[in-house]
């Protein structure tokens, strides 16, 4: 640890776990000195989640108290580690899975201010909730509400122009509308609706945190041009909604300092708390994609493709336009059948030896990699539509795996088929994003550790692929955002290229280059895949 080092803490509250990354900033260099993940199913087992969620019919929710407990636990772990000096933590930020919402009654802020440091956090928060479960991004049960919102605002294309996305099932606005329709009493008892990101920021600061334009755009409630609440969208969603929402503020806003609970319980200093954002906007920073012309691909619970845009892009840019936490915008396309589909294929053909956590560097992924090495690009014409659960892109309301020329008993061919399908779907549905040419892809998330998967990506997209410097770019992005906001608050306005320089540069040895012969195979196969897809997914996701 260099003398004069300062430390910046980033969190990522994702679907399956809460991660923390600590960035050391010394005179001449910045580097990651600590990273750890609390896994919900394993480390907060008494909530009985599976992959971090509860499923009841088609409804998918998570317990907000589990997120609070994971944060409490992680702060304890950070306090006990020896790799950095806790007392020199200057600023903390974070990100969360997008769209998930937390419903609080009027007591919340007072309870946060007077938390008892001798007792665990989660138990003290029970009385603050007006709804004990949070709908999360995997929930697709709001089609009726989306249709009603689209109709009230002049159609899906108009909603996309206004908010950056057509009304979308997992987005927070339709979820709030459903809550109000089905449970008006508890909606009335709700004083504040937070996102996962702004909720956890509030717990750290001990006061209601704002929502940033990165995560706010995932609600169908924010005017994408002004990055402020869209009054018409609020009115089309639920009565009295404005009073129940936090303000929208710049992503680099300093909300306050760490509340006394954390200082007394764990010995943290009164570090600055910087507004949190969504996991995808945060990945943009953590993958170093702060200028145009590059694609980011996150292979996590969801697979996402995203890119930065300086100005407000044309709606055909991507299915969703969010604010970028660097200022400007980002386009995003999201696929629900990410790591869970890869695991379903792996487990079917090679039952896992022990504990699985979506990390393909683990032993149980060796057979999967071998299968990719032993099969050839194009899979001799065999294809799969890997919709192990309902899909977001393209919109597929009911799960269903379809095979073409693919023997269900052929393990290796099925492994190749799921990866080729995912990469071709990512490429076909993100053409607006890479329309102007893509110099390189930076891949992040658990499955980006797998070179064989990245080779298929490079060949399908016909470009070079690098693995992001940190496996969890979202979490690194949060630590970098804490550093940037801290410097800004001390009068040092750094360019974003300076902020990420030397920290997010993907290691050269992770480079995977496309193979010309394979590129030709996929050019043809992508068209056939699009045809196969349209036969089974009649409702295409609108690039309105
Ligand atoms: C993006 C989306 C997911 C979540 C979970 O729109 O729904 O990527 O952010 O990570």
C-alpha cells in the first residue's frame, strides 16, 4: 500500500449476489486491491431464494431485506480484511440490477437515521416496507399494464420517443401500475418507491437517495431528452406517483456521507456516498467504454449488448436508450436467457460436480469448453433456439427450446448450439448499435472468462474481442465513479478517458481475433438463424 493512498469502494447488487470492489488511488497509479461477492442463495440462505429470486407462477420477486442483509454482511467483511486501510476510504458508490423496485412507508428515513449499531440491519428495516417483496427484471407479468401505458401515451413508438423504451414488462412503471391496480391499499400506504440502486444508496447515506439518469431510464417514467420525470408518463402509470419518487439527479451527485450506523458498527470513516446507477450503465464505465465506436457485451444472469452515444441517439439505435453515468447516453439490448441457459445445457449433459455460481472458470465448465473446441463453427447446420425461460429479445412469452437438425442426445453439438444461438441473437438484434462499425468488443461477466465462448463471439461479430480487466465491470465501474465524483467535489474535473485510463484497459493477452473462414460461415448462418427465430417468435422486439 503506497503512502498517501486513498480508497474508493464500489458495490454491485446483481440478481444473484452483492459484489464489492476496492480501488486504490495512489500518486501515480490506480489498481484494484480487493474484490469479494456475497452470494444470496448460499450466504443469505434463510431467504430461500433460487438464483437470487422467488418464483410464484410467472411472478419473479426478491426480498429487499436480503439485499440489506448482504450489504451489512459485506461491510463487515470489508472491515475485517487486511488488504487496504479502511480509514482511508474516501467515497463509495454502487450499482444494482435494473428495474427492480422497493416500496417504503413514511417511517423509512427516520428509521435509517436512528439505526442501532449493536443490531443487524435487516431486522431493523422490516417495519419500513410497505411491500415485503420487490418485483425484479425477470418478471414479465405486466403485458396488460404495458398495453394500457402505450395506449394512454399514443402508442409504443411515442413511449419510446418520450422515455427511451416502449412500455416494457420488466420496467418499473408498468410494475408500479400493476401494484396500484391489484393492491391499491398498499400502494396508498407507500410513501416512496426506490430502485435497487437508490435503495441501497439510501441505506448507506441514511437518507432518501436520488435516482440517476442511467437507472431512471429503465422505468418508462423519465423523459429521455431532459432526464427528468415525464409528467405524462407518471400520470399514465399511477395516481400521486411524483410524490412517491425520489428526484432524478446527475450520476456524480454526492448524496451525503456514510451514516452513523456503518461508522460505529464497522469503523468506516464518514466517506462520501455517490449516487448509484444501474448495473449496465455502470458496466459501460468499468469496461472503459466511455467513447463511441465500441461494443460492450455482458455475459451474466442476463446477456446484454451496449454502447455509448454522445448525443441522444435515433430510436433505431437500440431497443432501450438509457442515460450514461458519464453524461450522454447508452443503447442496450437485453437477453433473458444468459447464464441460466448456459447452465441448463451444461447441467443436462454434464451434471455439475459441486456448487455452481455461473463462473465458467470453475471445474464444471471444462467439459463445456471441450465441447466447443471439439465441434466446428456452424455446427454442421444444427441450430437451437435457447429459450429455457420466456425471452425478452425477441419477445417470447412462454419458455420453449427448439432444435433444427440438432440431435438432443448429442451433448457437444448442443453445447455449441446454445453458444452460437446466443451470439447470433446478440449480433442480429444489436445491428443499430454497431451500425457505424465496431472497433472492438469488450466482454465482461462470468462467462467472459471462457475463451472458447469469446472465439464464437469474435467470429459471429467479425471483430476483435477482449475480456474486461475486471470480471465484474459493473462493480469496477462503481468504484471508478466514486473516484470521479470525489475528485469533482474537490474541484478536479477529470475527463472520463483519464478516469478509466490504466484501470480498465483489457489485458492484451485476453484478445481473441476472428478467423476469416469462420466469419464467412456465420455470415450465412445468421440469416438462417433469424429466419428460424421468426418462425417461433412471431412478436419481434420493436426497434421502433
Ligand atoms: C437490463 C436488464 C438486466 C438487469 C439485470 O434491461 O433487465 O440486464 O439489469 O442485470
